């Protein structure tokens, strides 16, 4: 058992614009009837916030399958602030990271031989992320080409993303691709989608 979520991370928003973008997108979802302004903490297990917006009368428009008449989704938590976001359960490191300068891929968790991160490999990324969270800037030196690359430009494996704005849909059926596209359009930025369980 557990509580499932789908998270949408804006991977391009700056921390300075994240709050205004969050308000704009919440306003759009309220106007569309996907959520309401009423907030609840029931079924919200996001690490960064304690509550979210209750689903609205038209929530079915955002999902791929709404054929189960007994399904009632939970709140939508809005997370503002620089952080790393992971799908899955109990994860805190990326599987791998690809340098945008030379395309070299750094393996951090060597599946299926290993199920935990190589801490020596992960440490520079962890340090870069911590610095970015605190200051807005952090970098990692590529072990292949030697370039110092902003940590936000590294391409991490799926289910790991950096962003200053994210939306957690708790207990919703899978969101449809049309909704993903429209949300990305409303944000004006590229998004990454994660699924996970708490």
C-alpha cells in the first residue's frame, strides 16, 4: 500500500519567478475547474509543503482515464523554492548524469550490479546541488572533458530533476499528455514528469 503522486517539475524557472508562476498556474487551474482555492492536508506527503489545493469539478479533464466513478483524487501541492525532486520511493540520488558539453555519461548507480549510489562519484553533484539550493549557482566539473558545468545544465536520468517550482498531484489517475503540454505552455518552460509513491 501507499500514496501515489505525479509530479511536474518546471526545470527552467528561476527562484525569482517561481512564486509568480505558481500563482499564475494555480489561477489557470482554478479557472479551468481542475482545482479549487480550498486547501487540505489530507493525503499530502510532499516533503516541502504540508497542504495542497483540493480537486475541482472538472479534474477529469486533466487525466488519461476517469472511467472509475468512485475515484476521488487528492490535493495538488505547489512547491516553490530551489530543490531536487525524485520519483520513486526512498531515492535521493540520480542514477546517472550526462555532461551537456561533451555528452559523457557519469554512472552514479550501476544497476543491476549495485543498488546504491557510488558516494565518491555522487559527492561533486551533491555539493553542486547544495550550493545551488543555497545561492542559485552551483557547478560540477566533468571528469571527461574538464569543463565546469552549472549543475542545472547536467542532464540527470529520469526521476531526478532540479527545479524551483513543482506541482505534486496526490492520488490522481495518470495525467494526460494534453494537460502536460498545456501546463508547460502556461509556464512557458520545459517540464519533467515524475511518478512516485510515499
